[in-house]
């Protein structure tokens, strides 16, 4: 009987057929949770159902959604087994608590040649290492918005890491995004790819460049931030759902409001500041040295360390 029906999709709700479900999804009401908190009168008005039918649908959606409670101890357990990817540098690994974490976003920002892309290449190789070698034994989705992906450089790093360079390249799914739409869609549609290809790291290099180029002027800032926010949320939810790591690079600008000290400020304002679990600020130093500052971290104190970008990859 209908009473025992398992409710998983919008279509399983009473009074909601395929067409209505489609319309609701198009309007952003794409989960039972969203129906559960919807106003029946709004549903009725927007999707052409009676108020009573809408009330019933909301009621059933409420009964079918559960809240997952965990104890602090359980979350601790979960955090202890979070995967980490080595950055290639022991001092950087130590500073951030072992490597870049799964289930969250790690951002690096800094001026040109500060090493953001090179760190992305190193992580792309290291993610493919087994867990005992501080990898995740998985493949990589590399979204390149600047056209700076260099397979020959990755091969070089792979060889030095003891991996087969050809295999390493085969395990990278590469997308060259030329517009913010392409960038956003690649991430929106990544679910299937992630599962089929065992993706354990998503790199977006750079996350902000296209947004910055396309949304120019003060008038466009609101829209830019809103789109960027949704894009970041999707990345965050993928990282949670599939227990993968996300590494994004970000550009900087000189903030004229900062009169004393370093005026270098990452692009993306508050939206970016809240998004990344771990934020790294990278600066050029002498020769192949780079100073990496840990600006934000879920569990480690602020700090600074020095890495080197060598012919074999990130070291130090
Ligand atoms: P933008 O994307 O321009 O903002 O810079 P970025 O922060 O991504 O810099 P990137 O990671 O591309 O760093 C470039 C620097 O890495 C170069 O200036 C070199 O110092 C170093 N580098 C790049 N390729 C090699 C290489 O094959 N061998 C060595 N030894 N160093 C390299
Ligand atoms: Mg770069």
C-alpha cells in the first residue's frame, strides 16, 4: 500500500507527477529536504496544485527526511581517517597537518610565478600514490581555466615520484574551460565522472580568473559573487559526498585600502574567505624558494614555511 511506499524522489510524493517534479527541479526545489521546508501556498501557486495537495506533499516530505545526528566522538573518528595528499614538501605538510585534506577545499593565492600551478601539478601526481605514500590512490579531474596545464611537466614530476609517467597522465581527466559557464557546468555534471573514474582530487586552476574577466565593474559584482558562491558550494558538496580533495588557485590584487603592510589580497572577497577550509598565501623568495603562509586552517595554527620548486617538483 501507498503507506509503506519508500519516498526518495520528488515523484514519490503524493500529488507530484513527472511534469510537476521537472518544474520544481528547474526552479531549484530539487530534493525532499527543500520540499519539506517549502511553503505549501507557494508550491500551490507556482506549480499548479491545490493547497491541500501541496500540504500533503510537504508533510510526507517532512516525514521522509531525516537529520543525521553524530556525537563529537564520531566526528573525531571520521576526521582521524580523513585522507591527505602530500604536497611534496615535508615542512608544508607539517604546517597544514599532514597534507591537503579530503572533504574540504584548499586554496592557494599569490602573485604570478608564486608556485600555485606547480603545487597543483605536484598534488595531481601525489593523489595517485597509494595511501601509505600519502596519496589517495585515485584519479584527478583537472579544470584548467588559464591554459597553463603542462603534461610534460607532470611527466617529469611523476618520474621523480616513482610512478609511471604515462599512467599518471592517463589518470588525469582534463577540461579546458574558456567561460564561467563551462567551468560551472563541468563541476555541476561531475558526479558521474567522479564515480566512474574514481576521482579523488579536483583541481581548479584558477577558480577566479574567468569570473574576474567576465564580470567587470561594480554593477556585475553581485552576480559574480553569487555565481562564484554556488560554484564553490558545489565543489564543497562533491568533496563531502565522495570524500575527495579539492585544490583551487586564486589570483590576487593590491588592496589600496591597506596602507601599511602587505596590500596583496585574494580575489573573491568574503565568498572565497568562507569557502576554503585551508588557505595558503604563496610568495616568491630567492631562487627556487617560495614562502608559504598558512592563513586559515580548520585545525592548525597560522604559520609560515619555505618550499622549493625544483626540476623534480615541490620539495623542502
Ligand atoms: P600564475 O598562474 O601566473 O599566477 O602563477 P603561479 O603561481 O601559478 O606560478 P607557477 O606555479 O606557474 O610557477 C612558475 C614558476 O615555477 C616558474 O617561475 C619557475 O620558477 C617554476 N617552474 C615552473 N616549471 C618549472 C620546471 O620545469 N623546473 C623548475 N625547476 N622550475 C619550474
Ligand atoms: Mg598558474
